[in-house]
C-alpha cells in the first residue's frame, strides 16, 4: 500500500485527559493528548489495521498462519523461531536491503547519498504510513470516522476534519509553491 492509504479511519474508543471542543482542548495548562484509544483503519485491499495504546510499542501482524511482532527491540513469533533452524539465504537478505550492504539506517543513508538511490527507509513510504497516524489523531480529536481519498490525499465530506490537515503558517515562514 506504499502509494495508497486507508479509505476509512474510525475511532472505536478514546479517552482524553481534558474535555475537547471542536477537537481542541478546553484546558490549556495540562497534558491533552489521548491517553487511551483504539482506532480501526480500513484499506482498499480489505486489510484492517488497529492502532491502540494498550500494547507494547511496535507492530503485530496477524495472518491465517500465525502472527509476528516487530519493534525496535523485539522480533517475536513462530516465523522468527523458524529462522533459527532455516535462515534466509543471503541473496534474499540482500534483496530485502535493496542491494545495500549495511543493516544500519545511517550507513544506508550515506550509501544512497553516494549513489543517488532511494534509502531503505524512504520519505515516500513513510509519508503514507504517517498519514495514517495523523488521520487517526484527527479522528480521535473530532470523535468521528473519517473517509479518506488516498489518491487525492483529502478527507471526504468533512470540511472541518479536512481543515486539520494544515494550519496557518507563521508570518515569515510561509511555504510558497
């Protein structure tokens, strides 16, 4: 889904530490980010993604043949255990690294500066992934589902929610296209 995104972002539950009005906190002297939440994201291919606060930081993939959990400090699940007995061939690892010889993001970045190729962690796929997170935050603040057009990158049929995609630029720092 690198060139796409969710078509529906639906807050299933949310708790804010302060009351909100039109998505803005009504108290300005304390923490105001959601402290508990569950958001369902539906993608065009039928995949559902759930964003929640009550699990370890990372991502869990669930499929018909098992599950896999990945974070910066963990890689767990039956598929990982199988790798101990049957490791991936080096040519597959090289292909996964897009031909780069390093496992570090910084090393990969410097290689890509030298050869002008895209890094493993490229801005384009990250933009789409983070858009999902931003949409979830808008849906949580407004307390309603959002329909998203991933091609136009616009929230549909909700001008108030769509206005949350940008804000007025501070004088002297405007972006000119």
